[in-house]
């Protein structure tokens, strides 16, 4: 059992506590009764709770104060404070102005056509009559001319050659022999690239050869880009095509036939390598 402190010890402890607390307090005067007191916080302004209840309560402001500008009403011509570029001082002025300036009646077909033409010119820009006629005919099933198809094919091939654009997955590979950036369109091509870099008989190889071979299928002339152009030590040049599998045999046969003829005319060789032949010399 703890021994009970004497009266003198308790009085001494009480005095020390009061002195310590007084050091932490701030002497102020009450804003209601003007009595001096020791405040525990800087924000305390009253000496007691009864005085605090007599303080006027602050109203909470739920509205955002916006900046107002000097405006002039377009109907009554009176000056007022409002938002920036506000044209009317009240709804009544707007409704009075609306009666003589806005047509609320049902619009005629001619009026609707005029609105459509004006909006079309705003959104798409003015179009010539010939241009609109061509658009209309193309939507009715008019087909592209052969010359137009050839131009589209050439532009697509040029884009693929210059910008390395391909519809499928691409992977960048930098040749160890030429330091040239090439893009592989399959894992089989990556394997073949690595083998060509390590093959001592190969002097030069690239995918950026810009060779385009034309072939005919079902009476339509198409274009074909082979995968690799390889140059060997003995001076031979080989055009290579790497295949994982053959999707369309007719297209494949037509490509191979035209490629062999192209290679013979230009003093080169052509060969197709499948998955099992990628490490072939």
C-alpha cells in the first residue's frame, strides 16, 4: 500500500502544478465581460462557457462568390452586374426579345435543307458539286477504277518500305554485320536473322531491299515483298522467303512462280524456307 502524502507535500505539488500551467498560458481579457484571464490557446477569446455562448454565431456561406462584370441589357438597355458577356438582365427581358427574333414555328423542308448545308460547310468545309456526286456514287456501289487500285497498292507498299509499317506483330532487330535496323514480322524471321549474322559465308543481308514483285491472281495484278536479300562470299545474291505455314496455296504458288521469274531476269536466286530449314546454309 502506497503511503499517503502529507498535507504540506500535497500543497507543494499543487502550487508547482499551477505555476507550470501558468507558464504555458497567455493572459488575455474577455471580449464579453472584460475580465482578465489565462487562456490555454491563442484563439480563446472568452473567460468562460457562459461568455462564449453570448458571442454572435458565424453564418456558414454555402455560395461561391463569383466576379461580376458591368453589362448592358440587349432589350431594355439598362446597365446591370452579371456574368462576363451576359446579354440580358433577366429572363423576362430575354422572353420579350425572343418573340421578335427567334422563330419557334415548325420549319419548312427548304429551311431544314439550308440549315443542313450551312452546318455541313461549317463542319467539313465547302465541297464541290463533283466531289459530292463522287461520294454519292461510291456509296451506291461504284467500284474503284483499276488505275486507282494500282495507285493505292503502290502507296501502301511505299509506306511499308519507308516507315516499317506492318499489320501484325513487329520486333526490332539490329544486324551485327551492317548495324542496320530491321523489323521482323514473326519469330521465324528473328531466328533466320540471327543465323545470317553468325554465318561466315554471308557478307550482307537486309529486309530493307525495296524489291517489289508483281504477280497475277484471278486476273488482278498484285504486289509481293520478299523477306530477305542475301549476298554471299562467292558473289551470289539470293532472295529468301521465310514461312511458318501456307495459308492460301493458290496465292503462295502465284507468288513463288513470279518470284522465280523475277530472280532469273535479274541474275539472282529465289528460295522458300520453312520452320525446319531456318538454320540452312
